[in-house]
């Protein structure tokens, strides 16, 4: 029986399924998007046009990985895994809509609330939380009806703020999910570990087409998807603190963008010999790096991913 396989073999099967499906589907999807006219300018490379919204392939790989993992988890937890998948799918639909029919800011807050319903009604996660000086406190319905939807809304929007460069979104998804996968293993949550493993494998495969010079853009569908997956994984695995720490770069980005009333873009004001240069007020982490270091696009992305890795490691330490 497949469910009698060692956990290490189960991990390999899930990761392999998610990775290979994205690796195979993405080039096919790129061609179809280009034929259909779904292309966009790459602002950092002189307006070169490439396929956009190709991150839909990540959704397929992630979903396949999660569905296959149902064979390897405790049957009693399957309902929570399916609830997490429903939330991810619903959030992804919002991302697809935002790619094709831009959504007003207020709806970006309201719509994820409905996507959180599967996690709310199945009472995914553990409603008791540990607070400094107070110890474990049972939150009951406050957790399911208030904190869960807030977490889904926040995560689905946060990841969308730090994006726009080749390999950045998928790279953030890969690094954060790998770190949270390790955190899930430490706390013994097979549900969240499978969720994060599926996301990590899917994002890694997509990087083959999204790394500089990118053949395709991921689109808002990917950032919403990554955020929703992180929210679902940390809730089902009861590692909310680790999830918050892993998303600190996005939280910092939120406050920086808030000073511009969320109107600022992450792009440079000019490009000289391949170096990104930003002049003006600081409204993003990308602005800080571009203003003082004047990196190439690859250097910028690598620096941001290094920052993401740092907080990912801190997230792992938080569960030890």
C-alpha cells in the first residue's frame, strides 16, 4: 500500500509530482499565452515583451502535490488538507481576476474573506496560542472566526507587494516554503509540511522559466497563490509565529508602501549599463537597494532572496 511507504519516500513522490508537472506544463502554457496575446513588457530590459500570467502552472503543480499527499497523511486530517486547498484555489481565482480585470483595493480585502471560509468552518489549526507572560490561551471561536480570515487576507495581499523582477516572486515562494516546510517537520505537522513541500517544488520548477532573463512572468495569480498557501500551511500546522517571521520582509514592504498610499512601484527610475538606479523617496525595499547599491536585476533579486532566507531561518529557529 502506498500509505505504508516511509515518509521520506512520500516526500519524494509529492515533490517530484509537483516539480515535473510545472516543468512540463509551463512551456506549453507560455506558447498558448503568447498566441492569445497575453504578453507584457519587461520594464527592466528595455520593454522586451514576454508571456504573462504563466504562474497558473504553479497552481496546477501545487494542487497535484497536495492531492497526491492525501494518500500519505492521517485520514482524520484529510478534511483540513482539502479545506486548505479550497482556500488556495479561491484566492487564486481572485489573483486571476486581478490579472485580467484589475480589482479595486477594497475588494482585495473583502474577497479573501470568503476564501477563508473553508478553513474557518473546518476549524483548521489549533485555537490555543502561546503569549509571552501569559502562556497558552484558548481563543476558541475568536481564532476561527477572526484570526484565520485576518491571516488569509494579510498573507494573500502581502506577497503581492514585493514583486516585479525576474525570479523574485517564485524565488520568495521557494525559499519561504522550504523554510516553513522544515519548521513543519520540526513541530510534527505532516499536513503543513506537504502543503509547503508542494509549493516549494512548484516554485522551483517555475524558476527555470522565470529566472533572468525570464521567458514568462508569473502574474498576480502567483503572488496571491503563494500568500494563500503560506496562510493555509501555517494555520493547519499551528506555526503562525513562524509564518509571521518568514513574512517580515513583506510586512516591512507593507509599511513602506503605505507611506505612498500604495501607489509606488518597485521599478528603477532609470537603467545605466544594466544597473538599476532609483532616485526619489523610499517607498520599497527595492528602492533602498537600487538607490544605494545600484545593482543589476540579478543582484537585486539575489539580495532580496538572501533577506528572505535570513527571516526564513529565523522562522525555523522560532519553533525549536
